């Protein structure tokens, strides 16, 4: 059982334009419209692989209704938390050269009341399940409370017990705060840029990531995956370090690959698979997502085929 939480889902419009010229009128065909949100994408990935998944989403206004309608058609179960305001829009423009321009709204503010409502829902949900779910907190929230996720971790451990596995896919100051708290998440997945930002260092390759995995801020986190796009990833699991290499693919749209990776990891953890299989699933899901035009989708056939070509080197 997997529960993902998305505090800031979006209505996404992806425009494919021949050219995109700043300051000029750019005509293009109708966009692909889709629901966006890290927890939604991760949840969809795990559900496609066969997990029992519930996706909890905070929704607001007319966009919230559109998101709700779309999520009701999905293969996972949903819990909706209505709040005032308007769920955000995110616009992506892809030109012929594959340049990607994004306009992403901040989204409704997560107030203290909303934060408490979400937490109460997560706890209630977890108690109604036969087994504690794996909980994935995905996406940084639009809130003045930089300690929001730190507070969630504290409360969830206190209420659900220390054995609960909490995965966090957040970045920036919110990730920094979580790592400085006393209660650590079970798993984090910064990409290489987020990892560099976290440590306030310039890190451009896997060797440098490997060197920094002993950084004190990363202590006591059982499972760290630093994803490196087409270069694969570096992982640290219970003190063991892996350099994970992936084969080259003809990537179509890698947006959401990190979310798919989190979905694949959550699936494998839920199945109780070995760390090696877990890493293979994470990578194969990220790659499978990159092979789709849609964001946050994987194909079981591609995942199973790609998984066999991932090379793990323990360091
Ligand atoms: P994020 O989407 O969070 O920035 P990454 O870009 O690192 O995360 O992607 C996560 C994973 O998805 C990578 O570790 C890799 O397995 C896969 N992936 C992403 N981009 C590509 C690509 N261009 N080619 C092959 N695999 C990719």
C-alpha cells in the first residue's frame, strides 16, 4: 500500500511550437492538457506497475475541479482535500530545437489550517489500512512555513510509529530543513542540481556526487538517490554506495522522470524487493517516462525490458 501526497497539483498545458521567440506573437497548435503534480505522477507510476495506490491531492477552485475529474478516471484511488483559492496552471512550450520554456504559477498558499487538515487525513487514512502505507510526500509546497515537512515527519513518526517509511521528493530550503530536523525521512531523491543546491556546492558529475555522500547533513538517512538524468544515478543505501549506469535511449520527454523514479522506488519498497532490484525499478521507470510524450507515464513492458540493462557498481 502506497499513499502519495501532493500539496500543489497543477493543470498543465504543453504547447509544441515550431519556434518560440521571446517578445513576439508565437502561434502554435492546441496544447496537450494534463494534470501535473509530483505525487500524482509517482502514484500513477506505482499503480501502473501494480501497487495498491492512493493519491491525496489538495484542490482549489475551477482548476481543482478539472484535476478532480481527471484523477477520478485514473487507475489509483484518490483522496481530495478542498481548500480556498485556485489550483495552479503550468505552461510548457517545447520548440523544434527541444528548448523547453516553462511558466509555473505558485499555486494556493498552504495555510496552517490546510497543513493540519492534510496531516489529519494522512493519519486517518493510515489507521484505516491493514498495514501502514509507504507515504510519499512529493513536491515543495507554497507555504511560509519552511518547517512544514519537518513538522509532518515529526507528527507522522509520533502518531504512526517509527517503522513508517516516509519518502520525500522535495527540494530547496524545505529539503534542507527536513534534513536538519531530528526525524529523518527514509528516502530522498534530489536530482544532481538539487543535490548541489542542498550542499551549496558546484557539483557537475557523478564522481563529485559520490564524494559528497558522506556530507554530515546526509547522515542517518537510510536511502539517498541522487538522480543524474541520462547519466543514471548515484545511490547510498544503509551505508552502501552504488554507481548506477543506464543505457542511452532516444528520450522524447524527460519531464516527470524523477517522479516516475520515485514511483518505481515506492513500488519496489512496497514489494519488499532487494536494493539492487529497487534501484533498477527506479531507473527503468525514469527512462520509461522519458520515452513517452506524456508526463508521468510508464509502460510495464518498457520498464521490464529496460530494467535488465541497468548496471550497478557497488563502490
Ligand atoms: P528529475 O526529473 O527529478 O530532474 P532526473 O532528470 O535525474 O530527475 O531523472 C530521473 C531518472 O530518469 C534518471 O536517473 C534516469 O534514470 C531517467 N532519465 C531522465 N532523463 C533521462 C534521459 N534523457 N535519458 C535516459 N534516462 C533518463
